[in-house]
């Protein structure tokens, strides 16, 4: 039997969130969010700050700033001035120049709304985003920010929306923790596809099933849905152990073992359901149930119980140890 240890899954203290992170619904209109958190309200600028520019005014101002900068650069070039040359207006440089120009008018980052992510993941996502309160909001490259956010283990996909003058909305499709994978003494949280959620602390998920062994994280994606449909059995499972990279042993919380076949796991679990209905084996307890043979279900009972063998190939006098 593979040795399994869960001693390092102690509950970890949750990390604190950023001072301007909220989970409120997407803000309505161009600049205000419905029901922001108290932290976000505290960080919002005062009413006297210049937040009254509408989208058309902001666009017009942007055109004026860019046009003025280009005209100034051309004029300096023709006059042969020896001052430092104007920055090249590349696609990456324009937002930075425009952002600096608009920042004094109130176009600075004050609020970030994270949508779709679990509460315990929001601080990790904001840390990956690397945003700073008060930075020029127009100077933020949204596509680069999206790619950076998607490197976070919690995030499957992300979308970033800028709401002028001071708000960003980060909408994510999160990876949902489904199991804790233990391999070579290291425990990691994985989602339903077996992908490791690198930023998740296994100690925060003591109720997730433990899967053990090489390749167990990916292969568990097939077995776990079958078990989730069997609440009685799932509540008794302590660990799913991958054997020889081919099949599973289910270890129950009382130490009992259920051996599954390499193929046909769903059929084997149906046999177990039928056996439990007849013999109440999950209630009475056992030492081992062997489901590897589709024609024979062998139960090794506890020392005080009589052996049970069922199936088409079983004779009344048969036992299997």
C-alpha cells in the first residue's frame, strides 16, 4: 500500500486583501460601482476631484493631447532644437504619454473590482496584477494586464475592462479546487482537469479528497465525478491511491480498501452499490472489497464477520481472501 500522509494540511491563515479590492457587481455607468466595499469607499477620491468628464470629453481631450504632442515634435525637428527628442509614438508609448497627461485631471486608478473569483483567491489575483492605487489609468495596457493575470494559478481565463475615470473590472473564469494531489511528499491543490492551482494553499482545503501517486491528478478527473454522485461513499473516502499508473485503490477513513479495476470503474461502482443495498457493507464495515474482476465481487470482512462473495462466477462455498 502506498503510504499517505495528510499531516501538512493544517489550516493556513487567509491572506489579507488589497485595500482597494472589491467583489461588487460590475459598476453601472462609466465611473460608479453598485455597493462597493467599505475599503473601496474609503479609498475613493473626494467629491471635489475632477470626475465630471464624460466619454466624449475624455476622447476629445485625448485627441488634443496626442495632436499637440505630435505637432510639438515636428516643430522641434524643423527648428533643429537641441533639446531631447520627443518619444517615438509607438502603440505602447501612446497610452503612457496620454495617461500621464490625463492623470492630473483625475484619470488615476482608485478602484478594482474582481468578479468571478473565490474570496480566498482575490488577494492572490490582485497581487499578480501588480496594480497600484493612483497610477495613471489610461496608461495601463489592458492586454498585457490580462496575460499577467492569467499566469495566476487560480485563473483559467480573464477579461479586463477599463471604466473611466478611475475603475478597472477584472472578470475571471476561475479554476475550482477539486482535490489535493500528493506526490513525492508534496501536496498541491488541483482543479477538475487535474491542473495544479499553484497559488492555492492545500491547508485551506481539508475537506477535499486526497489523490496520491504519479499521474493521479489528471486521472482523478475521470473518477471524481463518479464518486460525487455517491454521497454516502464519498463521505467515507479518505484517499484515492493510484496503483502502478493503471487503476485506483480507494482508502476509506476507517482504513478499509476498495480495489477498482483498470477499466470499467463506473460498472464496478454500480456493483458496489448493489452489494451495499443487499449486504449494507458500507454501514457494517469491512477490511477489503475487490472489484477488479467484473464477474466476481469479493469482500474480506472484519475479523468478526463471515466472508462474502457475490457474482456469476461465485459458488456458495467460495471465499476469496
